[in-house]
């Protein structure tokens, strides 16, 4: 039909939301579509065949949580990790739409939990993270899914996607798991810095309450307060200072050329002002960074929080840096 389905994929949908009665001429019951699929199979109709639009019956069954149909299709030899034309497996389809029962059945039947599709290089965990389905995130991690396996096309892991687009609940599941297993969690200060750059105050609170050091430095030698100052994020500055961020702390790292080269792309990704490269190798405070980036409102917030406008870093005050 115009939506790319044929009779087989329609039979794999939820019978309560599609006009199966009108299509087949009899009342719809829970087992009618399964009987129809079995009958078609007995007639040697290939019930696992892909439609011309790239839809597989297994993906449709996963999307609509049809465990009975999933079992039937797998019994008929369907490849559990088969990809649709849009680059999804049945597991990513179920994860995206929040179908926990289907996720669990597919995993129990051997679906590869970290399978990365060839079209868009996504995983089931990335799909669940983007949609914010906390229970599915937990099920996938319990089955061995990696929170930090990056998508080679975007460089983003499930954790990054969750911070950008997902729910706080899904992030908390990942955070709880990382603390139980004592994994590096992509470098907890790096995660902290990304949450700050994205303006995810809710995630920042969770991270601080989990014990992260509000004055710790990321791989660039900058504290979360410095990152918030660069981006002019006043609410974030207030939040961090409420958690006793030190406004007088100086950046710690003398940056190598390789790290310097990453700043331009990082600033573009988070839509922040670029810091002049000549200043990046200096020890500098959050107040001076706000001055360098011309973030007046952030500058004011830092002054209110107790920053000393006359504090010298590398022999210069904030006025001199500006």
C-alpha cells in the first residue's frame, strides 16, 4: 500500500490499530493474525520477505510488541539482525518505540546487543537513549550494551545522545550502572563538561550529587565553571556556584598542538564563542575567560559569586584580558 506495507507486514502490526477486519473479512482477535500467518506459511508464502519499500515483517512485529509473531518469524528462519532499508534491526526498532517485551524476547533469542547498523551506524542503546526509554536502557546495559561505543558517523555514543536528546531517567540508569561497575564512563569530568556545555542542569545536579568534584578539570584543564563562562550560561554558573564552585581557580593545563586543534570543532558543536588560540596556553580564570569571550552577563554572574575583578592570572587582570 502507500505506506510500504503488504499483507504480511500488516498482519504483524497491532490488530487493534489497523483495519484487519475490513482487510480480511472477519472479526479481529488476538490470535487471528497469527493463524493467518501460519496458514500463509503452510501455502509456502515467504512470510519473512522484505517489502519493496524495505520493511521486514520482523521489524513490524517488534515495533508493535507482537511477541507471538516474533517467535513465528524466527521459527521460520528469519535473520534476527536483518536490517531494513532505513538502517534498523528489529532490536533497534523495539528500543526506539519503547517495546520492552519485544526487546527482552529478541535478546533472549540471540539478537546482538551492540550490533551497529550499516546505514546510520546506530545501536539499540543509542535508539533507546534518544527516545528516553529508561527501562529499555537498563535492559540493554544489563545484556552487555556499551554506553560509550561511538557512532563512527557522528562520534557520539549512547551516553552523548542521551545527554543531548534523552531523558534524565535514562541518563540516571547509565550513571547508576557506571558507578556500580566502576567504569571510567568516558572520563567522568569529560561527561560533566559536556553536560555543562549542553546546558543540562538536571544532569549536572545528578553528577554533582554522585560525588563528582565541582572544581575538577576536564582533559583541556578547564573546570565546569570555566566551560559555563565560555558559553555565557548564567543559570549554569549560578548552579555551579551554589555547589561551591571556586571562582578563583585557574585552568591547569598547558595545551599541546593536537588538543588546540580540537577547540574550533568543539566550540562549533556547542555553538560557543571560539577562544583565541594565543590565549589557550595560559593559566586563566573563569572570569578572564568570560572577558575574553565577551560574555558580559556571565561576567556579571561571576562577580556576584565573588570573583575578584582585579585578580591577576599570568600578570593580567580580567580588564587586560578583555
